[in-house]
C-alpha cells in the first residue's frame, strides 16, 4: 500500500486518519492511502513567502534557469523509478513517455529558454524603450518582475508528472515559490517525482511544497501577489475562481479545463491522399493514448460529408486491431481509465451523446469480464449526421476513448462546426492546401488556443495534435478555461508583474541593468576591447576619430564586393531615387569602416564578433562626408564558465553630428585576460 506524503514547511507529512483509499484502475484493489493530514495552510503560505520567495528572487533568471536544467538532469537520471509506478495509474509505457519524459523535456526547454531569452539579471525587459519626450529626458520601458507571493498549482489526474513540471518550471524560472496540489487519484506518482525534487537538494528551502489531499482554506488566504493555476473540470474551475477572496484581491486565476477539441479533415483530402491517412492515424492515437483522458484529445472529428463512410471504415479497422488490457504488458496498446469513477462518468456522458449520434464502432459490453469489472473501456466512435442541430456533441465531453464524427459541406461550414465547441485548447486541420489553412485560420483561430495544420509537407516531423509543446502556448478561450500556459517566456510572465517604468535614461539604466541611450557614458582606463568581461562596466564608452569617405572608397568597395548597385555607381540614377542626393556610400562600407575605427587590433579578451542586431541606416553618406563612431557597453550576459556576451550600442554620426546608422554589436569576451 502506497502512502504518498505531503511536504509542508520543509517536513514530510504522512496521510492522516481520514485519508482517502485509492483503488487501482487495473485491478480494482486498494493501492494507496492519500491525504487526510492536518496541514497548516497559513504556515505553508508564510514559509513560501518568507523563505522560498526571497531566496528565489535573489537569483538571476540565468541562475534559476541553470537550477532547472540541473533539476531536469537529476530527474532524467532517476525516471525509471517513475516508470515503475506508471502502470498503476492505468497508463501504458507509451502514455508514461508523454507524462514522464514529457515533463522532464519541458523542464529542459524552459531552462534553455531562460538562458537564451531572458536576461542574466533580475528585471525582464518587455519590448523596446518608448520615446516619451522630444529631448529624450523622459523615457518609458515595460519591465516584468516576479510576484512576491505563492503560485498554487491544482493539477489534474491524467498527467501526474508532466502536469507538475509544466507549471513548476515556468514558476521557478519567474522566481516564485509554488505549492503543488496533485489530483488525489494519481498523487502517488506526483509525490514520487516531488520527492526526487526535494532529494536533489537543488532548490532553496520553501521553493516548493506539496499538498496530497484537500487544500482546506488555502484559497481563502491568498492575496493579490498570489496565482492559482488550475487544471481539471470546468465545474471545479468555475467554483474555485468564484472564491470571494480571489475575487476581492483580483488574485490571478489561470484555468486550463476540458474542451471539445476539433480535428478537421480538409476538403482536398481523398481516401488515397497522405492527409487522409495522417488524419485517421492521429484520430485513432488521440482516442487511445491515455485511454482518451487528455485535455487536448480530439473529441469532434469534422470530415467532408462525402468522406464520412471512408473515414468510419478506416478508423474502425485500426481501432479493431487495438489490444486493450493491463498497461504493464507491452502487448497492450491501451490501458485503463484512471478510476472506476472516471469510467462511470464516461459512460454517463456517452449515454447523452448517443441521443444525438449513432455508435459506428465499439461496444462497452464487448470487453472480457476481467477488464469489464475494472476501469477499462474500448474506444467508441460515434457519428452525428446533423451537427448543426446537435447540442451535446459540442458541449458534453466524455473524458475517455470517445470521439464523434461530424460531416461538413464546405470549409466555411467545417470552421463553423469547430467553433461550436465554445472555445478549445487545440484544433487541427489535415490539408495539403495552404489556402484552406488560411480560410480555416481566419474563420476559426479566435476560438482555439492552438491550430495544428498537418499535411504531407510536415508529416515526417509531426509533433502531434495532442502534444502541448513548451515553446507554444497551451490553453484556450471560453470552454477551455480562458487560460494560457507555456509558450516559452510567455508562460513565465504569468507569474510576474508587468510594470511600465517612466524615468530618465540613467534611471532606466539603473533599474534594468542595460545601458539606455542618453544615459551617462563612462570612460574606462583602457580601450574596452582590452578589458575582460568582468572589468567592463555597463555604460563604458569610446568615441572614435572621424574618417572621410571618398568616391574612390565607394568604387573600390563596389568592385571588391561586386555590389555595384546604381545608388553607389550612377550619380543621375541615384539622384532620381527619392532617398539619395546622388551617389552614396554602401551601408556595409560604413559598417566596415566603423569596425576599422573602433577595433583594437592586439590580441585581448575579446574573442569574437558574434552578431549584429537591429541595424538601421538613417541618413545617406555622400563622397566627402565623414563618419565617427560611439560604442557603448549596453548589456552583459554570462554564457559559459570561460566567457560571456557583451552587447554594444553603436551609433555612427556624420560631420554635422547627424546620426547615419545605429546597431547592436555582439562580442564574446573572456572572463580572464
Ligand atoms: P476535478 O476538476 O474534480 O479535479 C481537478 C483538480 O482539482 C484535482 O486536483 C482535484 O483534487 C482538485 N479539486 C477538486 N475540487 C477542489 C476543491 N474544492 N478545492 C481545491 N481543489 C479541488 O476534475 P477530475 O480530476 O475529477 O476530472 C473530472 C473531469 O475533469 C474529467 O472527466 C474531465 O472532463 C476534466 N479534466 C480535464 C483535464 C484537463 O487536462 N483539462 C484533466 C483532467 C480532467 P482531488 O483529486 O483531490 O479531488
């Protein structure tokens, strides 16, 4: 008998006397006792707010990202222990891969996004500097900083590991401590993963806590700095988000709930087309992976009316070949639902759907007695011949291996049917026609969190309709909960406050740790290219000598590079162009001369020029004009143990002091000389 424990205020807490008995879906026998421990919710919140929050916020985004990478590596090395528990949840090895490897992989991706797309500091810059005044003495910058409260994660039973990690990784990267509450039915698998997280010793005290069982009055104690991130049923979401304290404090409430996701077979697909085969394969996988208990599962299969019978035939033959049974037996492709209660719920919903749709494949009574007496169900495919008048197929979700086929007349009708779900997490479209993809997108994107367009061009690298990727947002409007998770750095920002800062360039530089144009320029003791990464200060600047550009320079550059564009070679043709007074210097010639002006040629800490961002040419440079460069250290980012990246702001001005070009130059600079 498993006894998953809570983890509160740095202590493991065993199940209490009123613990719930969890029956295994595969055998029907009791496998665990969970919950019922008397947890002090206020003490847990205080622990997170006073210990975990400050410790996490003291780190930079990069330090937290490194920590997440180390955590993912630690879990990856121990995942077999999680796979050993996985079949007890009713899940096959393949299901477990989505959950366990999926959760660890998501953590790796969020860690890497943090390193590559967030600063090595405490303030995230959201967008560019806004010029709010004529002389540039008052500027605006949107920033994001971690919330100072706690993230409460209330998770669903179907992905005990992925569901935990896909919320935990962005929360910790944001710098916010979390209290995780898994669904009781599969809490033992989440607890096993959580125990590894604690045992790793990687996280600061108070960064994460676990509630196995009920949350008591936790939500009544939340404030404006806290966030609730909920995954589960629409009913529970509606009840929890109406909590008076959450409403009073405008506490953020992110909901990701069941939705009637659609998959459209494009009007261009015929039974012998690759798109038809892809649709059938994916629809069958969606019905059977996790026994259909996936928030993203395709519930409504929208097919061209003339193809309905062919789709029924193709899907039925694949479904008939499927083996169902004990998920620990590799021969079985589909395991059990999570519990007898879940099975009863699916059968109840199926009865409602059958009033509008006919069963075209599958019979719950067809299972052998040993499976029928436990939480197993066969896949059941329905067909609803009149999707326009139907109501339940668009609103009642049987959270199991159940999907309905809906025939459509034309692409506009298909999109209309897809939108009848009232908002979904994901809709997919199987087509080889980009025009159909565009028509469906314009008619339907507003109703879905993600649109997955699949056809022969992408098939070999398909990631799957049902796989939320850490790079892409997961969540959807309306019926799907109106929430949003993941989506790279977007998912991190859900746990941060966006604040508009207005102030002088020096004020913004001090706050953001990034030199803002107009802020004080510092003069270093030597040429900046002779200074190490550690020595260079933000704001350190050099001004170069001027260099005059001659007509010979322009012609030499044109002939040398082959860029003999008329604006550089033909005075009359150039003058006829609205941008140029006559022949002008190449922009790339100016950049090359600029490098020649600011570079310090001797070997030194600068290792390489690795890129150039946001280049713009603002004024033409004519023969006889001169240019000079201002180069200022703008941003520093540690990259490896040996070197880091310095971004420089470079401006080129002419003999009249007018700016002719601006860009951001990237260099890799050694920590040591
Ligand atoms: P619930 O909405 O009942 O539970 C989801 C989570 O909320 C669980 O952790 C549950 O804990 C918790 N919870 C329930 N009531 C409260 C409460 N009063 N206070 C705090 N936490 C609470 O969903 P189920 O897991 O029972 O699944 C029911 C249906 O939800 C499914 O049939 C399906 O339609 C949908 N669903 C959607 C999912 C999705 O990914 N979008 C995933 C899973 C289910 P506990 O387990 O302890 O009750």
